């Protein structure tokens, strides 16, 4: 019996034309925002606000950069431009570094008595244990 092995299982399902559920949500929210701006702001000024939002929504839905979604590219670009590009080390500046030295005090604990045990004493203990286990 032959079975068909599913292919491309990591692809999202299309729900409306070429749009996946996530893309559809982006489009509804983005173009809904454009509609609200169009109705609330006077017409010539509203185009200034609507155009960037509409372009951003179209990019979110359809543009891929290096086979990755545009949202990943956009978030990476924001992280790149907001993070510092150079790191500096100031030799005399210890404002961020603080070293605290603690002195270790010896604590007087119970002293261990060392016993000197000869090999003859070990052999005698072993014989006693063997005799107790055999009887």
C-alpha cells in the first residue's frame, strides 16, 4: 500500500485569496486605520497620513526580504538603528565596575584526630569482621 507523504507542512493555510490569516489581520487593521483617518481628517491632509500606512500594510502582506517576512526585516532594522554601533572602553573609568574584597576568616571547627593505623591492625580488624560474618 502506498501513502502520500505531506509536503510543505510548514506553510500557513490561505484563507482569502493569497492571504493567510495573519496577513488578513494586518490588512484589516491597517486599512481600517486608513479608513478612520480618511473619515476624520480633511481630504488633502488625510492622504499624507494614509499613504505611509497603506504602503506599510502592503509591505507586511506581500513583500519578502531574503525569503523572510517583511515584519522580521522591519524589526531587525529597528533593533539595528536603535542599538549602539561602537563600544568604548575607558581605562580609568571604574563607574560601572566595583570590586569588593572580603577577608576570609578562619572558623574554628571540630578538630579531627588523626590516628596512625598499622597494616597489622588493619589485618586484625579484617579477621574479626570475617569471623563475625561467618558465624
